[in-house]
């Protein structure tokens, strides 16, 4: 049992009294640090990530860990009915609560978790005058269910405070809208575009999906001019997420962003090398994103990175399908977090157990707002 209520930190108060960012009832301009949340996702174990001798993420554990605070014993609390999986873990991070979601899916759209509590995106945009394209979710291609993470059902927040989202799914919606509006195309091209468009919308049950804001449409216009329509030239899988993230930072200047890496999860269908190779690709992508931030005047010295897995994986290698995460095993609850950047302590390792639900309140404190409905405590030893 974690004694998480005993942790206290004056970080939030310190930052407020230092005048870094003063929340008020009238929305004020945001002058605080940028925050990039990297979901080291698709479920990873400590063993292959933060244990140096076995790690497939050398940049994470040998280089970036020295720049910040490593929480070696972050856990997902054991609660009745809690599933250690991707959507669930992501929403633990974004809402600062466990099981703050409802499954709105049915039939072939099953497993659609919608947050029932406000997300960090909503808290942030409720406090500060920040347009939706500066609050970004970067998602994988084949997970339209993560569309739901842009806002929740809480009645004081919701769609008016949502984040924007970048994914190949979103690009294809944009692309097909453009093809359908292009009078120079043949009937056959229009008909194919309509079919694909309808399919995309059917996988995406929120009616707001196609309405992307002007800056986002502009982002896709440039993406399309660069990579074309065939989908063969742009990177795929988690490398695509890295590319989307760096382009988004250059063009849209997001203040709060979450990057949902996911490919270690391919181990469900294959052998262990899919898992370890995917960890290396995320490690590489993380290093590239940090390098971009280090050399960009908008992000340099003014950005905090929060790297955290959505969930762990099973440690029992004797079963038929090793590396699963749905069986409530201890190691599926065992994760970690690395926080580094502006104002964060350096080269520090925290051994004490902390909770995944602490991340939302910690980010809120760092950015100068409160996440009232979040339950976790602020992470100890951050500043
Ligand atoms: Zn999985």
C-alpha cells in the first residue's frame, strides 16, 4: 500500500509566489513553462527501460535521466476493477485519478473510454487564454479511440476546453475533404474518397472530429504538400509520432502536449524483439524531440518533459504469451517516471513509491493552475 498522502511539496506555492504564473478567474495569458508529456507507451516494464544493464532505452536512462528526477518506483494503484492498459493508464495520467472513465463503445467500436473527469488539457485551457492548437495530443494511426482523450464529460469543462489532436486518422479526414472539394478530380476518385471518409467517420463517433481548427488544417496542408497522398513517403508507427511532434513544435508552438507512443504493444501479436525494438525507437524519438527543444528559442530553457509509461507488463516469461498486461500482475502495475527541464532538479533518483495519479497535479503545479478534481499528490523532490 502506498503511503502517498504523506508526500508534501511546496512546489506549487513556491511557483505561485514567485509570480511565474498566476491563475485567476478571468483567463490570463500564459507565461509559464511548456510541458511535453511523453507516454512511453504500449506498456513497458522497468526491466527493459530503466534498468541500465537490460535497457533498450540508453538515451533515456544514461543521458536524459541525468538532466532530471527519476521516479524509479511509480505504481498504478491496485484497485478492484482497475485494468492496467493503454487507454486506462493514459487517462490516469491526464485526469490525476484512477478509473475516471466510462466505456461508451459498443459492437465493433468497443473499448472507447471517455474521461468522466476533466483532463489536464481542459484545466489548462480553463485557466489560461490558450487556443486549442497550442494544447496538443499526438496519437498513433490505428487508435481512433484515443480521440476521446481530448476532453471529458465533466459538466464544468468539456469540448470548449478541448485539445486539438494530430494523427494519421486526422490527416486522412483532412485529405479526403480536400479531394471531395476538388472539382478537377474524376468521379472514381471522388467515390473512393467518399468511401474512405465515411469509414474514418464511422470509427470516430464524436461528431466534432472533422472540425479541425484553421491552424491545424494549415498544418495538414503543409504535411500533404510534403508527403503527398499515398501514405508511402511519411514515416510509420512511432517514428511517425516523432515526426508529427517535431513539426507541430516548429509550426504550432504547443504549450502543453502529450505524445502517445504505443508500438511496444505489438508484442501482443509477435515475439519479444518487436517489444524491445519498439522501445529503442521511442528512445530515439524522445532524444530527437528533446534535441529539437534544446535548439529552438521558443522551447529552450523553458520546457519540462514528463516521460511516463501508460502501464507495465507481466514478468512471468513461462506462460504461452509473455509480456501481457491484462492479468493484474504486480509488474503490470510497476512503472516509473522521468521529469526534467526548466526548474526541475538534476541527476536525482527518488526510490520512494509514488503514484501514476500524481502526475496531473504535479504538472498543474508546474504550470501554475490547479487540477481540483485530481486525487494524487504532487510528486516529491521535483524542484
Ligand atoms: Zn496492450
